[in-house]
């Protein structure tokens, strides 16, 4: 039987993968964030160090061509960039009076000194704070160091650049490697947890399978008890429960058999003596004897109905097999004609065979037919039919009687419930067990029984069952137009192609 919800094994594996994924993802992203923060700190420290080097160079260095101190800021920056080369993924360039003047030698990820917007931004910067800008090479961390020389009125400044995204390439590569290895570990952990969960849950699956076999056959199945863990204790407890259930069912079966024997025997004896009693001065009056025999027959039917209701909960209540709906409905209509002089008709027949207990379903339809007879008068119409509709089998008995009141339709299938819709002038018969039997037979087939208003008035009792393994049989049942009101029908068989 396929589970309609997520299995325990899948939930266990899902939670394991979720926890492992969180255990791998959170540290990976945490380490990446820490790496980025540390790299930003190192980049800022390098830029500040380059600014300190420029200040030291300005105090101690001289022009290599004249041997004198630098007289202009532009010359100072040119000499500094010639002596101090930037580190990897870094670059310097000078800005003099709003235009790029010189740049540090060596390759750079991007020539920002050629971008007029960036050069203008550097010329406008009035403080030495470190900032970040976007460039074709990604995020760039930069700082601007103004240079002012005595006697030089030019606006001179040194721009220090560090290409942050290029510095992060190695860290990002390591993060991707960590994520890929984490995904591979998740796959291995998922396979391992699936196998482990399967071994752990195997005894529980055995309990479920045994319970399914018990519900379909008998109570003789037992679970093997291995080991002394919680699963073994569960199996032992389950076996004890089965022992108690088996004992209860055995006691119930014995009780029902004894009750049936004890009740049927005196009823049979009384009925036999009443039938043998001769009419005479000292004997029972014929009308009285007939009344007593009828009452004994009614008591016997009540006993049989009670026994059948009690057996409805037993696993062997049904004996399902492949059944032709055509034969079932036609045979039931033929048998029902003996229940009373009514206009019996077969309205519609499903031309399929399905898997169900034909005897029990026939018993339910006969009960519905008897109920229809008891709520109609001579000459009223009663129809029997079946239909295959959206994967369901619908069997019904409809009559032209007084119908069932809406407030009674929910309770009418309960034991001992009798709706107040009897035919006027006729005493109610039975004690309210017939429709309860119909409901039990329908529910045993995983179906339902319901009552609704018939199209032409009256009541329409429907048995709604699942259509298990439907196959077309090639037969049709049609109502004979000349037989309406006489309760006859004819079977039409379609010719099959020659083999």
C-alpha cells in the first residue's frame, strides 16, 4: 500500500540533510564574511601605510637630478612613485590641478586615471578618509593624500587605489570549494542516512505490514521479536495486543454462535409446533396461529440481522471477487419481484465487471428493495439500476413512495432508527436494522450509503462503491418497452468479433 503522506524514512533523511546543510552552510558563510572583513581591514592598513611612506619620503628625499629638496608637489609624487611601487592589485596616480599627471609603473586591473569622472571625483575629495567606488574592475578601495609644497600653488594630490574584488578572488574560490565539498558531503550523508533510517525503521514497517495482513485475513499473524531494544519491546507489545484481540474475537464469535443457537432453536421449535397444531375446539384459532408464526418469522429475521451486524466488523465479513454489474442488477431485479406487486423496472446497467462481494451487495440491494416495498402501495413503481461514474460504482433503488424527510436522511442508516415516512394506514414493520445492514456492507467495501430525493418524487437509496479493476463485459441490459409496469426485462448481448 502506497503512503499518501511523506514517510517517516523521508522525514528523517530530510531533517538530517537540513541539519547537516545548516551545519555546513552557516560556518562557510560565516568564514567568508570574516575573511572579507579581515581583508578590508588589511586593505585599509596598506593604504594608510602608503600614505605614511609618502609623508616620510617628503621629509627625507631629494630630487635625484638636482640634489635639492623637491620644489613642486608633482615632482615629489613622481619621485615617490618611481621609488615605491604598489603591491599586487594596487595602483597609484597623481592629480595636478584637476587632471591626471603620472601613474605608478606596472600593470593594473583597470586604468582609472583615464576615467574623467573618477579623476574629477579625486580632485574634489577634500579629506583623507578611505572610501569605496565602483569601477569596471569591481569594487575599489581608495584614499586621496593632498600634497602642498612651499612656493607651489598647484593643487596636487596622490590617489592610492586597492582593487578589493580582485583581492577577494582567492577567498571566494575557497568559499566555492567549501560549498562544493559540502554538497558532496550532503549527498553522501543523505545516502548513508537513507540506509540507516531504513534499517532502523524496518521493524516498524514489519509492524505495519503485519497490521495490513491482519485487517485483510485473520489475527494469527505475529511479529518476530529480536533483541532487547525499544523496537523489540514494540514488537512484543504488538504481539500481546494481537493476543488480546484474537481472544476477544474468538469470544465474540463463540458468543454469537451460542446466542444464535439458543435463540433459533426455541423459535424453530415453536414454529414447528404451531404448524403441526390442528384446528379444533381446543386448538389455536387459525388466525391466531398465523399471527404467531408471522411473529416468530419476524423474530428470526431480527436475530439474523443482529448476527450479521455483529459479523460486519470481522475481517472475513467480505469475500470479494470479480462480479458483473449487469448480472448482479438483473438477478436482483428478478428476485425482488417476489417481494410485492409493484412496477419493477431496471433503469440502467453499467456494462462492466468490478471486484466486490456480489452476495453482500445483492443482500444490500434486496434490503433496499424490501424497504421500498414497505413504503409504497400496490401499483407504485420501483426501479433498480447501476452506473459507472468517475471511478465509482453507483447502485440504487428508487421508489415513488412518500420519500425521506431531509432531517431524517442523516440518521436513517443508524441502528434502530425509523423515519416517520411510512405509508398512511400501514403499520411500521421491523426495528430499524435493514438500512444499518446496507450501511455496513457499503462501508466494508470502502464505500458509503446515502438517500436522496428521486427525480419523480419518492426516495432514491444509493450505494456508492469504489470501482476496483473495472473491465468491460460486452453486455447491455435494456428495459423492454412493452414490459413497463410488469417487472420484466431482457438481456441484449453484443456480438464479439470472430477470433
